[in-house]
């Protein structure tokens, strides 16, 4: 369901030159000693920050376990830390995701849920889209009775520029299946992740 990185014709050298251009634009001299290796470091950092384009997060969920003695209660993984980047300003988004699902006849290793979050976070993102992508990937791949995702994150595009409002976080949620249809199931999930009556 996820789009993977398309082959591009941008070389490492071209990417590094783009960084030098931005340094010059900012008023710096890319040839001074302290900045000589900066373009190489920035490109290397970008490979890490945007590694999600090289993967299909659904792949992490395709190895499941069926021998769970009929377990069909909620599975919740809380406080999955992630770093992403805003697609509007390329500024960091730092936050936590909480993921829950109601298995039907199979479960997945919990580390795989964290990998799904990372797979989508390590792309240019909008938080609402990130939240929906995580939920839809789990729903489509595992086919559970329901999926719940809550993302709580701070956006550096708001804290370090523009309105400069620190200490502000944005909360988004996506509820699918039973979590959307059954208020009690939804409330149980929110209680598990520490949100009661809409307050943290």
C-alpha cells in the first residue's frame, strides 16, 4: 500500500552541491574548514532520515504468529518514539505513536509495529497522513477486527519559526473497524495509552 522510492537520477555529488548552494544562500562559505565535510554529512543524514522511502512498511507485518491459544483481546504498543520531517518546511516532527489492534486469528511481533511507525515516519510527512498510513497499513496487512492509532508530536516548523510556540504538541487519531464502531473498545484503548476523557 505504501509508495516506495522511485529510482532517481540525482547523484551523491549533485546532492552535496545542493547543500553547498544552500550554505552560500544562507551567507556562508562552503569552502571554509568547518564546512568542508558538511555537504557529505548532510546527505548521509538524509539517507537515514528518509530511509522510509526505501521500504514497504507492510512487509514487516507479513510474518505473523497463529499459535496464540485463541487470544483475541486488544494488543497495544504505547510510546513508540519517532522522528519525522514536515513536508512543508522540511523541519523535524518529534513525537510518539500509540498503536492498538484487535487480532482475529494471528498476531505480529511487537517490534514490527514499531518498524511500521518508523517506515512511514522516515519520509516527508503531514501528521494526519502519517497517522492514517500507519492505521491503514496494519488494517490491510493483518486484517484485524480493528486498529487504533494515536500520534502526539511537536512540530519544529511551529516551535523554531513562524509563531515560535514551544511546548505545543499536536494529537491525531485514526480508528478503524471495532475501534470506530464501539465506544467501549475505543475508550479502553484510550485508557491503556493514558488518555482519559480526551485529556492526557
